[in-house]
C-alpha cells in the first residue's frame, strides 16, 4: 500500500470493487487547474510560516507548473491508485521533484483541498454561466424592442384572458433570467474550519439557483411549444433548433424546447438528491460529500448547454404576427366592457356581472361580443351608450396598463430601457 497517501497504517489490500467505488478521479479530474492553483497558494503560506524553504517552494511551484502543462496538453497520465485529483497531482509532483513534494501536504488534508478546489472551479463556472445568461437576456431584450407592437392573447388557466404585448411576454422571461443571474454571487469566506470543510452550502445554493433558472426556462419552453403548434401557430422554430420524424414526413418537432423542459427535472433531481445526501451528516468531512461533484458538474454542463440553446432558439424564432392578431377575440375585452361601466360610475362588482351577462348573451346568440347592439346591451345596463364602440380596440385596451410592469407601450419600453442599462453595466 506504498502508493496510497494514507497507506501507512494498512497491511491489507483494498478490494478492487471498493477501489473503484471509492475513487472520484473519473470526474474530479475536471478540477485539475483549481487543484494546482490551490496548491500553489498553499505552499506560499507554508513558506511564510517557515515550514518549507524558499528553495523548496520554488521547486514545488516549478513542478506544479509542469503538471499544469501536462494537463493542458492532454499528456497527464492517470495511474492506478490515483484515487482523486488531489492524489494524482501529488503523486506526479513527487515523480517530478522528488522528496520536496512530500512537504506540500504539511498541515492540510484533502478535505481542505477538495472544498477549495470546488469553490475555485465553481467561480469560473459561474463566470461562464453569467456570460451565457447575459447573451440570452440580451437576445430577448432586443427582440422585445423590435417586436414591441405585436399584440397577442394573454392567458390565465390556459384560457383567453386579455390582450397583451408579445414583447411583454418576452420580457417576463428575460427578467427572470436577470434576477437569477444576480443571485449567482455567493463568495463569502468561511470563518470556522469545521464548517469550511464540512459544509457544501455553496454547492447546494448553486444547485438551487440552477433549479430556479431551469424552472423558468422550462416554463418559457412550454409556452413556446404550445405557441408553435399548428393550432396556435404564433411562432415557428428555426430548422436549426427542430428535428423531424423518421416516419411522418410533415413533422417538425420542437425538440430543443422539449429538452430544455426536461432538463429542469434533471437539475431539480440533482438539487433534491444532494440535499438528501447532506441532511443526516455529522459535523465536518464525511465521504458522502464526494457526491457534491457530479451534482455540481452535471448542473453546470446542463445549464451551459440549455442557456446557449435557449439563446439560439430565441434569436432565430419566427413570429407570426398575423396569427397572433387573429387569435384575439372580442370576448377578451369583456373586462374592458366592465371598465366602461365603471367609468360611468358603476361599482366594479356590478359592472363585472353586467359584462358577464353580455358575454353569455352573445355566446348564446352565437355572435362576437362586439356585435351586440346598444339595445341588446341596454337590457343589462342603461349606462351603455353608442360610445361603447370605443371598447372594441385591442390597442387601446393594452394601452390602459401604463403603470410600472404593465403591457402599455410606454411601460414595456421602460422595462426594455431598464434591462438595457443593466446589460451595459455587465
Ligand atoms: N475525493 C474526495 C472528495 O471528493 C476528497 C477528500 C477525501 N478525503 C478523505 N479523507 N478521504 O470528497
């Protein structure tokens, strides 16, 4: 057991199945760079504390730089017994510089190393994901600016509700990504050593952030899948982000969006699974924590791909303005009809009921709500007058909602400006 970092007190061999069960090198080798950076900083601290000489520190730095070169050129050779990335790098350091390598581990444990490596790796990963998120937000904001005047149906309970701006829909998701992106900053320093090695809050928070981000992207994907069906035909996906059927020649499936939707489940599972790993652990390091890596890497890889695909989908999507407009129907102005009565002094509750009766009446006559005559409407309220015709205008309907967050042009434009200003800072 000479090749094991911890071999001294052992006389028996590790069972081969245990050996591979225990090893994390297959996936933690991704942290080779973080591991080397961590060691270089650590040996500097050792030198300051006079635990290694200046010469030994230089030797170790030169050795670590060589190892860095081997990893980056793909020449690093993983050997049997390289349990994890920390072991592998230290083994190689000893081969390269001899005895001095043994001093690097003075006063530290792999438990310290692994958490340091994870944090360093995650910092870079987060920087990349921030970039991906910004690309997506930027695409969406500029799309909203160009398509600001396209109206289409807003839905609640998946039933036609009120007309809204398409750009308002886009910004709803852009804003979500924006909020999630801001929550990515968590680099507080641990001030307690038992906590530092034994907690993985930063991993759990990353997994939760990933889950929230994908939850929103999954909802956005679901909307777009619906909007891209022949029945809706509001949008059509670029060929670049669709696939076909091997049987039915006419098919163009929104696979990109379906995969985005499905990846949410995968990442939620990573988050929930890892929290369950954590929940019963006694203080400080336990090998259970080795499970942190696959959860973190997989979440990163998934988000990295999803954000890029979502950006591609959103930048190439075709919007069918005509169909969006055609999908608006006068019943979606029933709330406006109630507001008409409110403006004439009727309490909203009563106005709601009058408008509801008019909806029922039009429905039973089989005509659009806007086709009811003033005489018809009079049976529901004497307040109806010929000026009621002004209600049947989708644009003036959306223009009513000019408060912050509303769907009026000015309000959507200020959401766009807000996001553009923010994008400029980042
Ligand atoms: N490969 C381990 C992990 O990923 C590193 C720490 C191992 N520490 C130990 N005492 N066995 O968590």
